[in-house]
């Protein structure tokens, strides 16, 4: 079993889209269909993989813009937290708020995830959901225990944390989420964020200026 991860950084907010594939079976999971569905599918095609599942960490526009088209192109089901659905359904209003051209409608979710830790498995690809709200309602991080890595969305970044000044954001909730869901992971766990470069739990525990209280 060999698991590989490919990344594309796309869209207005230079958002990271991660494609996680099993090189033996060719099954793949798209984490955050951020933008440009044809490019995401081409990335999978070039690797010889088939996208079988689409996961979203949260419903901010820059993480779901390609969800509807990618679902149509691949036939893969789309999963997101139940608390993120209201925001998912209001992408046009979000575009207007930011003075941007109209956004396409997001995909209809095929699976609604909850605040309890759940296991999502596609063959050898195994993810555990971590409920990490604060940046956005229903924000989830996806932990791969066997690969020692977590996709943290916009909860935790290299030397930073997610902004909390958008609707549904809360700095106290976000810091609690990070403390109780992410900082309990081992120091060597890699952190693949929604924006910017890769880091580790240990590095952020020691150096992240927003986490001084939790060292």
C-alpha cells in the first residue's frame, strides 16, 4: 500500500486543494474542491487515479467553488459537516459581499458529517474527522493516523491560525478547537493547511504566536 498526496494551489485566495491517492487501487479522495474542476480531475487522470470521494473542510467559497462541477465530472459523492450547509447554500450572497462575480452553486452534499469523530474509509484511504470550528461553522480537519498527517483546512497554518472576522467566526472557539483537537496530536504529525506551506504539530506548538497559552 502506497499513499501519495498531490497539491494544487488555485483560485482567488490561492487555496490548497489536496488529492490523496492509493497508488495500488487508483482510488483517490479530493480534499477541498477549491476551484477549476477540470484541473483537479486532470491531476487525478495524470496520476492514473479516479476520484471516488470529495471532502470539504468547510463551506467558504474558496474551498467549494469546484464542488458541483467536480461532482458532475467524476460522479464522486460530496461530504461536508451539517453545520456548514447553510453557508454552502449562499455562495451567490458571498460573492456579492466581496464584490466578486457570481459564484456557481455548490454541490448538494451526499453525506452530512457530524461533530462526533467519524471514520471515513475508501479502501486503504482512512480519515478521521476532527471537529474544528471557529474559522467557520462546521469546520472539520481530516486526520490520517496511518500516514501521520492532518489536513487542517483553515484552522491551523504555519505560524498562524484562521481568521475569525467572517460570519460565524469566533477566536475563542477556534483556539479551543485547536487546543482540544489538533494539539493533542503528536509533534511529528504533518499539517497540510488550506493556505500556505506545510508544517507540523510540534513546530506550531512551539513557535506559533497565536498558541502561546497552549505550550
